[in-house]
């Protein structure tokens, strides 16, 4: 667990709490159902990331208690490494402070506003602090935390310290004006999808309405850790640049040297190129002095320079086998087809991978899923902003007719799409929809169509078998009557004719390639025994 | 005799299928394709008949299983009718066969009468018999009077029918003139077929058949199978058959059905056709001959024009230059003449007209 030590060395401070307080919707705190799902998302995501980094198989319990009308207490407990005393306040009570934002790495969370955002939201709706229990390296810390919006500093109240042999973090917070709902935007669906793309995680949900629900893990293999890379200029927004500049202002005195050290693929030659592209920005100024306007100009300049593409080996997909097992584990569908594409880049330099899985029939129908598109970005379920998302749009635009799925919206089918990238092109800070990047859309389309072909092959085979069975049944219906009339005309025994005729039908419509309309029954002409007691139907 | 042959054919059909089943094959039977493309005009005998294209009906086929079973059901049921010497209509047969296929099957053997019509034709063709042989009756429509006596064995009785003693109504032509019916005495010079019952009644009142020594027949519109069979039988007795129809689409159609048979029943071939029939009127050329008809023409309808055009395209019609000339005149003048117009001047003129036509051999082939 040596890893978990140094990640906290990278904590940096930012004063943006006030801004986000006024713009809660940017963090996903809008709508009663969505707000609660967002809280669960932020906390669970943190837990899985922490476990993964520490090489621990995640055991996560989410306990929701209904305290009153639109008033809930949420407890999220993990078995991760816990957080040291020195960082726990910042982790939960300081906006944009975290282990994630300043590292360019494919992770579930990206901006470090998650847990502290929940803390803020809890305080704003109930006036109460968030409680946390962190078991870290043999010590259990019980504490309460608030955010000082003016200074963006955590207000920490350490309640107790005691020895423990446990490890992990528990966050307990209350919310008002939120709603728990059994829908495809609710907590259970969120957790179910999280389990789907994190087959190594074991998740338990205590639902106040339906009781305890377990989503056991389907594999003991912890996915490989994505390794850290410096951000590539093409994936940077003015806001990112500003944050990074401020962050490195003590290490680098000039903007030019900061760019070369904090970003990948930025050489001195490229900085010279930028100087020519953006003449009204002084690249020799202190990074701390960079203004928003200047940052905008530099980012515009980034787009005009020809960069060497970033390395793609930092991407970690879920994996075909994992998705397949996971689908089977959670939904027990009739058929699962999973495809994984090779890494590609978008915007000229940001690497990404698309994985797609289609589950058909069986438990899919039982789970109430029809023509459902399950979107994921770096293994995080995207439940909201469905219509504005490039994944949904791309999947729906596919001509499903070609794959024997005439009415996509009514078929028992669930389409999973996971987009893995060091920089997901979200449409907004709520991180619920993927923007329409042409390269990304193409990859999504190809991946889903490839999987759809597998479904099609299966369905046409199934349809054929079904057709043969239908034909057989259709013919069998008339055996009794035909035999009676034939017995009448020929003076033979009806039961004997029924028996023979049924045998002929059985032979004709059995086995592969059976049921052709033109091939005659191929049974041998052996004399039947005259067993009149038998025969009859089927 | 005929009954025994029919019974044997039906029973052989069943025995053959059981043999197929015993050999491990699905039961089948062969029939002749009854489509327009397999309908040909046979110049040698002068009527329409079906071609040589055969069709195999199979029980082990999704598309045919039900109709196959239904066809065999008809065979089995009609065999019973023949054995019991009882007749019924196709409607009656339909009700005999309209029963559930079984408690667990939500389906009747037959649910619509229309289902059975094609299947009866299948049986007729496959076994080389007529539906009349299966004791299936059809509605009667035609009437006849004249110097002919018929022996009718029916309902366990034998009746001698003198067609000169049928009064004003004439003898109604039965649906089957072959089974249980013999022409005992026939002493006529020719057969006259008039399209309309009204004209038949007019001529009957004049005792036209007596004066002319002819058999006076009206199919009362389109001919039934019974009427066509009767005309065939009379033609077989070497009597010329003259037809007096309207000069319009419907009249022509009735005539050509008598003469060459219809496309629908082409499979019946010569048994139901009278290639020797002649069309004595009414024709467009009559206008030149009889002035008063000039004023009695009426405008041809679209259907008449269309039919005339169609007929010009039929090889068995356009091989007669007389008909081509007649039809072209219709297309040119766009007029038609009804046979009733012949009464326009004098009620008894019709008889004179017919006489004149036959004597002068003024007819269309």
C-alpha cells in the first residue's frame, strides 16, 4: 500500500467553492432524483478509484435511509486504504482539491469536485456537516467536515481517534429536497451499471423501499492500473490551463517553461511556434499572472500547432471477457456479444478506446430493459442528459432493421458502450453526456455494429429453428383429420396412419437444415409394426 | 356404372396416399396447373383446355398442408354421397365439413365456402372426373323446350319427361345431365340458344320449336355447367347449335363460353364446349339488312368497348375474319344492339329473323 501514501502529496488548493455553490447544476445537483444519484455517483466513484489504486478488491456498501419526506441519510462505506488525518478535511471539504484533477490519467472522476461537492450540497440542504470515518494505517478517525465557502477551506471537527485493524472510508451525509426512485435514473440502476463495468467490485445496496440488494463481483482480477501521463495540449480547456498555471507557479517562473514541464509533447520548438501563433501573450511572464483571456488565446493556439499524438498505452478498457461475464452475472441474458476497438485519437491527439456489448433476451426482458442504451465513460455510468449524448444518438441512428431488430425500442436488448479516454469530451461539467466528436462517434458506431452482427447471426439462426418448429406444428395439426379421411378412403386403420405420418414429420423436421419445403421425407421404407394401441397426437 | 368408376377413383387416391406413407414419404397427388399461362386454345378440337403443366400437391408443406387435408376430406365426404346416392350443393358440402379439427385446435376444417371451390377443381382434375360425378349439384338456371324426351332416374323413381309438354315454363335444365339421365327420343333439326329468358318465353308462346322442329334453349345469361353439358350432348347428336345473343360484351362472352369454354373452367375441356356453335345474331351488320334496327341501337358502354378490344386479342377469335370485322365495327360506331330490339317492329319478327339467318347461313363462326 505504498502507493496510497504519496498520492496525497499532490493535494493542491483552489478557491472555487463559492463559484460552484452558485452553480450547483454544473455538478449535477439539479432535479430531485438526479441530485441523489449524483451524490452516490461521486462517493462510489471515489471508493472504487481508491481501492483500485491501492490494489484492493472493492467492497462497497451503500445504505440509504429515509428520514422524512424528501429527506435521506446516505452512508457509503468502502474497504479502500482510508485517508490520512492530514488530508481527510481537504478531500471532503475543499473544492477542486483531490488526487485526480492535477494528474492526467484515465480515471473515473476527473475534476476532484465530487466528494466535496456532496459535502457542500448536504450542508446547503440540511445545514449539517458531513460525517466521515477514515480507517487509515491502524487508526480510526471519526470526524465532521464543512466547507468555508468564502475561503474554500475545510472546517474540520475531529471527534475521536482510536486504533483499528480495519481500513477504508465511510462517508455519512444527509440531504433534503431529494427523491429516491426506482427508475433508470435512480440509485439502483446507477449501482447496477457500475457493477456491470466493474466486475471486480462487490456492491451492496440497502434500499429503503425494497431492502438489501447484492451485486456480487464476477471476477477477482483487479484491472491494471492506468498509468499517469502529463496532459496533452489538445485536451486542455482555458480553465484547465489556468488551474495548471496557478498550480505550478512556484515551480516555474516562466509560462514557457511551465508549458514544457507540465504538458506532454511540448518542446521549446513548439513554444516558439506558439509565440508566433499567439503574439499578444507574453510567454515569459509568471504562470501565476496568466489571465482567463490569455489562457483562451493560448488554448486557441494549441489547436493551430501540429502536435505529436499522445501515447495510447495509458488507456485501460474493461475488457471483452469482463463485460461478457458481467452481463451474464447481472442480467443472465440469452446472448451477449462484446466488441473492443483498437485505440484511436480524436481532436488530432486525444487517445480513446470504445468498447461495446450487446445483451439480448433472457433476463434482459425480466429486468425491464427494452432497446436500452447503457452509456459509460471511463467505466462510469452516464444516466442523465440522454438525448444530448453522442453515444445515445449514434446507437439510435443505427439501422437496426439490418440486424433483425426491427423495433429496437421494443426488443429485449441492452447496448453497453464504454468510452475510455484520458480526456472524455463531456458536453458539460455535469459529466453526463459525451459531445459529438466525429472520430468518437465513428468508433461507437463501428463497435456497436460489429456486436450487432453477432446478435443478427444468432437471431437468424434462432428464427430459422423457430420457423422449422412452426412448420412442423402447422403440419402436425392436420395429421388427425387427414388420417381419418385416408383411413376412410383406403379402408385402412386410422391410428396406424397417424403413427406413420407423425414419424415421417418427425424425421423431416428434425436435425440441422431440416424443414425445407421441397425435400421429401427421407425415412427408409421399413414396414411399420401394426401397433394399433399407440399413435395419436404428438 | 359411372358411380362405381367414381368410387374407385376416390378410393384409389386414398390407397395410393397410404402406400406413400407406408413407404416413409409424405402423401402427394398430382393435378394440372390451372392458371392463365397454362390455358391454351386447342385448334384441333376448337376449345380452350389446360396445358401440360402439372403441379404436385404435398401434405408436408407449410403452404399446402391445410388445403391438402381439406381436399382429402372432400374426397372422403363426397365418396359417402356417391355411395348413399344423395346429392348436395357445394354449400351443403361446406356445412358437412364445417366442424372443429379438435378440442385443442382452435380451427375448423373449413371456415369459408370459398376455400372449397378450388379444391373441388383440384379433385376433378386429379381424378379426371366432374363435380357432378361427386354428387355435387350446382344452381339451375337454363330452360329448354322442344321435340325431345328424357328419362330421369331420380329419388328412386324413373320419370319420362316430354319436353314438348312443359307449357309456358319449359323444362328446367338440371345441374347434372349425365348421371341418372338419358335422352330417350330426339327428333329435332337444330338447337336454338337465345340469351335471354324473355325472348325464350316469346318464342315459346309462338311455338317456335314446334314450327321449326328445333330444341329451344335459354341459358338465362351465362350458361351453367348443366346447360353447357346439355348443349354438348345435343351437338354430339349432330344437331347444329345456333346462338342468338345481344350484340354487346356480355352477349359475346356468353357465346364464346358456350363455344370454346371459359378460361376458369378450361380444365373441363371439350366436355363443356360446343365448338360447332354458330352466332346468328344480333350483329352490327344487321343494321344494313334491317333498317328499323338503325334507330334501335344504343351507345356501347366502356365495358363493351374494352371487351371488344380484348376479344380482338384472343387467338381463337381473331382467327375468324368475320369476328374481326364485326368487332372493329363496334369499336368504330361505339354502338350496341340488344336482341330485344328485334321485337321493335313486330313481336313475331324474331322468328322470321332467325329463319332468314339460318336459311341464308348468315352467321358468324
